[in-house]
């Protein structure tokens, strides 16, 4: 039985994914072509991977940008939240990079309701 799942989003900018891993987790992700082991005999061909805190198996990014993971045997009630946080941090890195390409000043503001907004000054 396969436990490998695919996250809904894709990673198209590997350097920004690496920055997100460093920013959120304080670790470098493994870059370059390699094989990531998952539950049982499942193997994933990856171009990047990172093991999230409490996860037994690494999250893998394949050559098409698919985010493949297997959280079987991982510990903690917030297991999937950790993957969501990583992908949110990655998306913020990509968006901020794009914002800086068109604006003179870019920053985030935290709203009272907990939301974040990106402010771009031209």
C-alpha cells in the first residue's frame, strides 16, 4: 500500500524553496538529483528534499515541481500544518521576490486579525 501523497501546490523556484527551508526550519534542504525513501519500498526521484521536524520521511520535490510526501509514522498532531507552513513560507519568498522586481519598497504588515499583507511602494 502506498502512503506517498502529492501536495496541491508546486515548487517552481528551487532557490526560493531552499530559502524557505532555511528561514522556517533553520536547515538546508538537500539539492540535486537524488532518491528519497518513503514508507516500505516506495522511492521518489527528487531534485530537492527536506525532513520536517517530527517527520519520519523527507518531503521530496520532483523534476516537475510536485511536492511528494509520506507522513506515515510522523509524530505530533500538527504534522500536516508543518508542511503547510513550509509551503506558505515558500510562496511568501516567491511573492516578495516578484514584488521587489516592480516596486521601490516592499514590506509586510501584520493585521490585527492575524493576516499578513504585502505593501508595495512605487
